[in-house]
C-alpha cells in the first residue's frame, strides 16, 4: 500500500514542505513547496523573532496545512530548527502556529537536528568515516562518523543568515573577522582533523556545488555525489567577494533568494575545511527532510547498502520485471567475472558494481515507451540522482544502459566527468550487459549459465540452458564487433 509523509522543515532561511510517497519496496519525493521565509531575520541582534518574519512564517504554515488537507496527506511532521529554537518568543510563535494552521511544530534540539543531517548524508553517500556538515540559516551541525555510526554531534550558531547579519562579509576586514570567528568556534571540535571524508548537506551546499559544477563546464544532471574542491570553493569565494550582495544571486548555480547569504555560508564551510584539513567536500541532494524520512524508513535509521538500495529503489519505481533484470545482471556479472579470470580485463570491484547496476536498470525506460527505451533508461538514471554513486559512476551506468541494445558505446557529452580508462570500461560494461540481454531474449531465464574459454585469440561462450538457445546464440553473435573492441578477442557462442 502506498503511503505519504509530509515533512515540513521550518528553517532559519527557508520553510520547505516535502511529500515522500513510499511502499515497502520503493520511495520517492512526490511534491515540494519552498518559501524563502527568512524567519531568523533580525534574530541575531534582538534575540527574538521579529513581527514581519513571524507573520511570513505563520502564513506559510497556514498554506502548507491547507495544501496537505487538499491533497489528502494526513501524516505531517513539522520540525523547527535554529531560529525558532533560539528565539526568546518561541512559545508565542508555536502557539500562534497551532492556532492558525493546526500544526504542532516540534522544535529540534541541536543534537537532534545534527542527527537528521547525519542520516541524510550516510543514507545517500558511501560515507563510512569522516564528518557530516549541515549548514542552515541559523546554525551549523557537525557530526563525527566512524564505521557509519555517529560518535559525536554538535551545533554552532554559524548559520548563513546569522553570519551575514553579524559580519556582512565582502570587504577584506569583515571577511577576515568572520573567518577568525569561525576558527575560534571550531576550536572545540578537536576531532575535525581526525581524517576521513567530508560530506555536506543543506541549501548553501547545493548552491555551491551547482555553481562549482557550472564553473568547471561539467555536464549538469544534479549535484548528488559531486565533490567541490577547496580550490573551487576559494574561487567562488573570490567571485562573490567581488560582487555586491544583490549581484551574487546572478552567479550561475546560485539561486537569487540565496545570493545575499552565499558568501557567508561559503566562508563558514571553508573554515570547516581549513580546521579539518579537508581538500574537498562531497555534496548530496538530501537534507534534514530526508533524514526525518529515513528515520521512518529504516529500523535503525540506516540503509544496509546505500548503492544497492538506490538501484533497487529506482528499478521499483518503474515497474521493472525483476525476474528479467536480475537474471540479466547475474549473467552479465558471470560473463564479466569469467573474462577477468582469463585476464581479459583488470576485474576491478568498482567496475563490477557498475555492471550489476546497469543490468538492473537497463530496461527502466520501457516505462516511458518501448521505442528508444535505452535512451529513456539513460535519462531516468541520470536524472534520478542515484544516491551512493558519483556523477562519473552515474554517467557510466547511464551510458552503458543507453548502449545495451545497439550502437558503439561513446561517452558523448559526459566525457568531461570521466577518468582515464573509462572509455574502455564503458565498452566492457555495455558489452557484458548487451550479451546478457541477448541470452535472456526469451525473458524466461532459460539460459541459466555461461561458460567461457579463451583459445587462439577467440573467446568461446557456451550457454547452459533448459531450452532451445538458437535465438540467444544468433542474437549474441551479432555483438561480436563490440565484444572484440571491449576485450580484444573474437567471439563464438555455442
């Protein structure tokens, strides 16, 4: 049965409502409303929510409540973070919210807010050891992660709205004052420099990642898994510093509503990277809202295998024939493993996982239309933002799926994100999945195994089947050109 949960994130800068639809086998975001409320405006100087920001916040909550009622969402989780948590008139705001919208807003303590950012990060990346950074408008949370577990979590009043109001960075003196303040605040987080990766969540992070991606002229299909180097961040800081606050929102990748805050946010993040000795940060599309949902989704809040869950989740959303997809994936892996054993390719574990993912997702484009479904599959894979996979890996999976039927694999527009050797890897992945698809043309799993022998420059594939293999052999042998290009051997199928 399909269920829906609306999470309302009442942040210091923006209020965001996200609807998650889910069953026992899949989940996805199915609606979202975002308002730049700036409820924390003026809080830094007064200690209280100001009348105009408070009224904007209450009107937005009324709107969200009406939206949920009109669309039949009856499970709602409103949570508030730094600005409302720190406001001296918090009780007045919560009572007004209850009266005007009927919503019981839960004010998250700093450690709880940090936990949801941590859950968002570890369930959408492969982070095992390192630090999760969650930067909002009012506060910043840092969580030390060891073996995927949160071992320490703290909150600092270093949010982008708060730091902008206090320091108004841009001019050298004010920028240095903000930097010194961040460094002093972070002195208490001695574990920042203990190594590992830095994964970051939040709207500021997403904007910075999008801007860095565009500045590097990279193909843009979301920022999930994109790494922003310290050098790229410093370049953006220099660009923002040269512009007036109202002009910073015109930088490609930066939303206009966040332009006046982006420099302060970037400086805070740079301060964390400086204190921890991090060369790069990995961005994720997820945020506090997803963290709240993941707490509901998983018994202990953690996915057991982020990459496998992401692939199966995407496949489930498009009515995949799992008997077929899993069989294609298994045959492709069997073929890939055997060819590696014969020394025809390096047999790297990371590539093997991409073979499996391509096999599982190669047909999801049929949900759009059978004609050109290989191209539709690529589109869906790339635009899903596969959690746990880097943009490079997603590009290889998408391109291999695009060539699972015919054609000569090519990186095309994705060449800028690929590494040395990836063109050959793409050929191998596409060849193995394409052959497995031909072995499974009957879609009845009658070809249950493939044996590989290599002799005199030719690879001989022997099909073990419970039925007639003539169609499978005929279809597979038509792929001999791609096979030879990928593995440097002729192809015979018996």
